C-alpha cells in the first residue's frame, strides 16, 4: 500500500485521508489538507486505492475499496499508537470510507469527515448514495461547497439533519472547493476556513468521546514521502 504519513510530534489525533476518484494522494489538494492539518496539530495518513496504484482510471469495486480503507486505518494505528483516529476523504474516498464504516465499524475510529461528499452524480439528484449513512454510529462532518453539483443542497441539508451530522457550507465553492473571482474570496481562504472547521470538529470530538485524546500517546513524526509495503 502506498502511503504518505505526515504529522507533528505534538499531534492530538490522526486523520486517515482517502483521495477522490480522479486524483491520487499526491494531488495538491490532498497535500494542502495534510500540511494544513499538521499546522493545526493533527497528523495525516494519505493512501491510495489499488486502482490508483495500478495507474487505472477505473475505481475499484466497493469490496476492494473498503478493504483498503481498513488497511489504511490499521496502518495509521500502527504508526501513531495511542492517538485518536478519524477517517474520511475527498469525494469518492469519503464515500468508500463511510460505506466501510456502515458495513462494519472501522477499528477505533472516532468520527468521519467528508470533504465534498458525492451524494449523487451531477445533474442526477438522488439520495440513494446516502442511505448507508444511517448505519454509521460515529459523529460525521460534511464539508461542502454551496455550488457543489455532486450534492444538491435541498437534498443534502435534510439528510444531514436526519443523521444528526454536522454540515458546514462554503459559499460559492464547487466540488473542488474552488470559488470564482466574483465571489471576492480566494481558494486559499476557503481552504484555511475548511481546515479550521475540520480541526475544531476533531477537537470537539476528542473533548466528548472516551478513549485516547490530546496529549495521550506519542505522535511519531513521519517523513512526507510515499512508501510501499
């Protein structure tokens, strides 16, 4: 499994971060999230699904993807023993993580965070992809652009309400969290705000959930380079 493990010595938690369908763990978006979390005292384990490792454009079937999610969570636990684990991903990676959690809880994972949850294909509004989320029994955070054509707000907002999940919208942002110039904002500002929300949500989960938390367990600093095992 190819992974990129990064984190400060004083990390309070670990985010196991899966990539989207079209780009791997070294994509600039993935790297920016990992670096931003490190600045906020959160370690990050990025990893790749088997199809991306093979250089294929066709995503793995769910069974294969779910197995890789579990493998990545186990690897994060091995690298940062004692630290609280959170998992999620960008688009496809987040959905595969939630499906895996719904099928059988991911070991020791405290919560799931989705960076652009793909509730439906563009132009084909449906809630079908969200049905499994009702089987997820840990806290969930949805970070979503208000212009995301993979999740119509009139579907996503009621869904997250029924789930009791946290939804944070970023005005004018699309599925890639890009904002147009006319919005008066820059992509970097949206990213910084999103990372603040994610880090704050993780801190809130640590304050209320049992088990290892900030300051418990030693966070091992890992070099930011791909590794295969």
